[in-house]
C-alpha cells in the first residue's frame, strides 16, 4: 500500500512538471510572437532557401536565365522613389496578383513613411538602394558625398530589414565610372532599366499611354521601371494583365543570383549598347487648337468647360523645389510665376509648402474619379469633380501640403498646420484663393478642402477675400 502511494505521488509530480512546462512553453511562444509583431516582422516570411536563384543581370540591365534552355520571355518589374503614400496600395496589388517586384527606395523618404520598408520586406519584396536624396551622381564631383548618398541608404535598409541591399540603381540612370566601381565595392548589383512607363511625362498620366509605353516595347529580359506615383497605383493591375497577355512572365527578383555569384559571369559577353530610356526634360501638354481663355470661368458642378478638350496656353512645368514628388506638374505662366514667388516667400518665413497636384486633363480627371469609385469612396461626388468640371483643367489650380504633416496629400489636418495659417494670411497677395472653404459645402458643392488653391490674379484675389461670396459665385457675378 505504501509503495502504491509513493508511485501515485511520483506520477502526480511528473504530470505537474509536464503541464507546467507546457504552460511555460506556450507562454514563451506567445511572447516571442508578440515581439515579432511589435517589430513588424511577419511570421510567414519566405526563407531565402525556399527561393532558388535562376537568373542573372547583364550590364545592360537585362535579366537572363542561368540555364540557357529556360524560357527567355521574362521581365523584371522595378519600382522607384519610395517609400511613399502609394507604397501600400502598390504592394497590395502585387500580393493579390502574386507578383514579385524590386522596390528601389530613397533613404530620406523613410523618415516620412516609417515602417513601410519593414512591411515590404516582411511580405517578401526585395528592397534596392536608390541613394539617400535622389541626387544626380553624374553631376556630383565630390566623391565623399557620392559615397554618403549610397552608404546612408544601405545602412537604413540594413537597419529596417536586417540585411544589406543586393541591388543599386542610380537616380536618373546617370552615373560615372567611380559610382559603378564604388557600388561594386559595396557588393551590390548595378541595375538601370530597359523600358519604362515614362511616368514623369504629362502624357503618361493617361492610362493607355502609361501601359502602352511598356507593353508595346516588351522584349526578352527587359527590366521595367515605374515610379511610386498615383498613376502606378491606379494602372498597375492592368499593366500586369497586359504584360501577361503578351506572353511574358514577371520574375521574382529574389530568384536573381547574388553579387558574388555574378562575378562568375564577368567574362560573359553582354551587349554594350545602352538601352535604357533616359529621362528627358519634363514637358507639359500643348493646346490641341485655339481656345478662348477660361482662367476666370465660374466652373462648378453646374458650369463646365465649353470644350472638354481644353488645354490652356503657356503651360509650363513646376520646378522640383515647389513639388513634393518628381512628377511633372504644370501650370499656366502667370500662375506658375506667382506660385513660385509665394512658396519662396513662405520658405523665407520658415514654412515649407509643396505642390501635390496641378493641371489635369479631362481624361486624367476621368481616371481619378473612376479610381475613387472603384475603391468604394462614398463621398466621391463631394470630393472629386466630374471631368470637364474640374478647376485643375484650367491650369491655374494646385493642391498643396506642408512639411509639418510630413507632406500628406489631400489631408484635412492641413487646416491645423502653420503652413495653412501662413497661406490664409498671404495667398491672396500672390493671386491665390481657397476655392472650397469651410462651411460652404452647400454653395460650392464640394467638401472643405484647405489644400486646394486657385490663381485668379492679385486684384481679383484681393477683392474676393474682402467679400463673403464663394469663388464660383464671385466669378459668376463678374459676367453680369
């Protein structure tokens, strides 16, 4: 009986130890999982061993199979100038379509959009180095600055992902022998591009042009370039469909061999012809015919442009010191001159204001409205004008943002910024006024947009700000 009691006691103690151990193990697993979530690291990150290297990059930016028997109808998708407000939308489309892509990021943008690089890495996307500030390295004569532009972004990527970048792309596709040599010493694969959407050109804001610039120029091994612009987030899904329809496969960049392995191919002859599309000086659309000036049109939901093809004369592009991204933003001559003076004055007073949108064609406005409807925007009628009824088509209107809110676009909190306060006190001195003020939705037909400013000339702006009418009514009364 005594022996039986002892055996039961030992068994009970054993069970208690096992249960306690299992409990502690489960607790530790939960703690580790929570820690990973806190660090924004996905538990389902594909292991590098699961991705078999099958391709290499030639000196003229083409991706080719290591096995010469493999299909050469392949392309590589690369996306420049992130992270941005569009990164997550682009990433979600790629995930939905099960497409791999290489994101070339600028280090300074990580400050504006923290954690996005981590999220891209966690979702299995490759991150490449596109310099710290998008400086033209061919024009930079100070080699120490060149080195810093490259190494700072490498350090940021390593900090955010835990590994150093495998790929480097010089801004504008411009470089010197020193740049290529230094990139090689940093053990990165140098990569330009073969074809692009040319999304820095105004015409490429149209869907057919954006997609056509790529799908109509596909060739075996082509590296494709698009940027983290609004157009990319809107057209990417159809672009992928168009590439597949041409019989091409988009290769996952993680299937490219390492820098070290590329050294085995240094002796392999490759084309010395530079096939990349260099970025020309930005251009703005020209009028398709002679139009009557519509700069003071009382345009709103009830009054539209008399000709939907309207393009104002003397459209010119804004300098990069006035814009948030490197997209081509166009304004008429007078509006452009006064805008640049206004933003320079704001800068002198300590406020950095940047443009996020300017001239939009009828077709581009149509695309933006369709995009908002497709994304389920229930307030689209209050937020996005019908094509032919947008002030942006006049070429005198801009949307702006400020440094104090990290350059968020079309953000209601812009109204609480020091930049907005400065504009309310000074914009009319340069001929700009708010089109859609607060508590005037019934009169304007649109929601309050503290970021939306239209140029109507200094004299009209001064008169308008002293009155109580909304802009559409003020301009309508000018006709009487």
